């Protein structure tokens, strides 16, 4: 039976780390991504898509800075909205093309999405969300000293500028998104975690300089539209224990309490796998059937039970640990 699935697309579904990020490169990656999403739609599932924007929004900031003497620089919230448009456009075009090839005629539509955040969120004092390209330490130190920017070393991959990343509190366009989903449309929403806005006491809204984590916003979206499954597609096929060490152990089907223990033990890095695992746990704890963390090419296999990290509720009746994962999964209706 088809499930309602929120798919959160990671950075490399759109831009590979070694690429410059030219429009044609990003479109090619999105076409490959659309091919995988097509398989999931063709299998009978109802799909809602969200996506990251870290590389794109960081590049836009660099363009604002470089051209500010000639045309006004746009603030980060406006840049966020631009990335929803550019990535949404590419997904719409690529997915429509792929679906037409197999005679599926669902509409594919992006919703410019604003997400409420708390003005007093501590994240505004501690910028932690990496955006834009990776640089060497020398460049990073120069930007810290000369421009008073915040930079960090990002998980052994190089240095990146960081911006505040407050917790999402609510999706302003949720009613429109729900209505579109009901029509059978494949909706792209909360792109880049949504455009962060605050609401003043007088009822006015204001965009703020931040980038929301798309896995956290995607989890909220999944809860709000009552998705069965929250699926995070990233670079790696599994969340792992002792990641990148000789003792690495990939996690397959894992109960919430087990995963929480691993999280507390510090197996999932802040700013990368950490928010994915936290969001996945939140989804399942708040009533979702299961959350999946895997790589793009494993999406359908993970739905068919034999791949990826699959987080299930503790009280999952279909799970019998005495039988082991493979046998339990083969016997279950998950
Ligand atoms: N325990 C872990 N298991 C698997 N990957 C991990 C783990 N801890 C950190 N990572 C890193 O997290 C990365 C995914 O996070 P990130 O690059 O932020 O994803 P995305 O851009 O796809 O949203 C993986 O490519 C991997 O390098
Ligand atoms: N907004 C966001 O989380 O983007 P990335 O996934 O590209 O970092």
C-alpha cells in the first residue's frame, strides 16, 4: 500500500562537494535525484519534497557582497527565498520530465514557505549552520579577522562560513501545502528549512538573518501533513556508530530507545548527522511509522526494507529482536 512520505533532500542531491555549483551541474544532479523520486512515486507512494540550500544560499551571499557597490545587497532571508525558487524550479522541471516519461501526470509545485522562529532563540548568539563553499583555513581566518564573520571547520571537509540556525516553530503556509497535497500534487515545501521569520506583537512578520536546518523543518512538515514516513536522503547509505573509524558499524533497523542511546553517546556529529537523527527520532516519537536515513540511490530499497537506517517505535509490534532484523523485516508490513 502506498505511504505518504516526506523526502528531505541533502546537499549532494543538488550540488556535489567537488563541483563549482554551475547551473548546469546542479540541474544534472537534480535530474538524477528526480529519477530516484520517480521510482518512489511510480511504486505508488505520495511524495512531499523538502531540500537543503546551504551551498546555494552561501554562494548568493558572496554574490551580494561582491556586487554591493553596483546593486543593493539582499539580506539572508531574501537570499533564502531566492534559493527556494531556484532549487524548486529545477526540481519541478526535472521531476515533471521524468514523470511524463512514465505517463504520470501529477502536478509538481513549489510553495515559497515561511517558517516561524523565536526572536530569542539562543542560536542567534551562536551561529552554527555552515553555508557556501569550503575554503582553506587561511581564507577563513582572514574573513573572521577582516569581516568579523563566523567560520568553522566542517566535519574534516574544510572551512565554511556559519550563520544562526534557529529551531523551526511553525509553517505559515501549512494550510495551502495540505490543500495541494490533497489534490495529488507533488509539493516541494520548506526548502532550505523555510524562510525564517519572526512575528511581532502587533501582528507583523519580519524575515531574519538565519538559515533553518532543513531536516528539522522537514520533520515539522512531515508531522503537520501526517506523513507515514520521514525519509532523509543524504551522502551516506547508513547512520553509523563509530563513523569513519575501523570500528564503524552501520545501523539498519533501530528502535527509538536504542537510537537515543547512541545519540547520547555522541556517535552523530553536530551540524551533520546529529540533526538528522534528532529529527528522525522526533518524528517517530510523535507518532510517525518510521524514519529513514539513507543515500539517494537507496531510497526505494530502504522503503522496501532491505537498506538504510530505519528508525522504528519501541512498541513496534512487528519487530521481534529474537528473530533478528532481516527476518523480522521480511515478515513485517513496514
Ligand atoms: N555517525 C555518522 N554516520 C554517518 N555519517 C555521519 C555520521 N556522523 C557524521 N556523518 C557525516 O554526516 C554527513 C551527512 O550530513 P550533511 O553533509 O550535513 O548532509 P546533507 O547535506 O545531505 O543534509 C555524512 O556525509 C557524513 O560525512
Ligand atoms: N537549510 C539547510 O539545512 O541546508 P543544507 O541541508 O544544504 O545544509
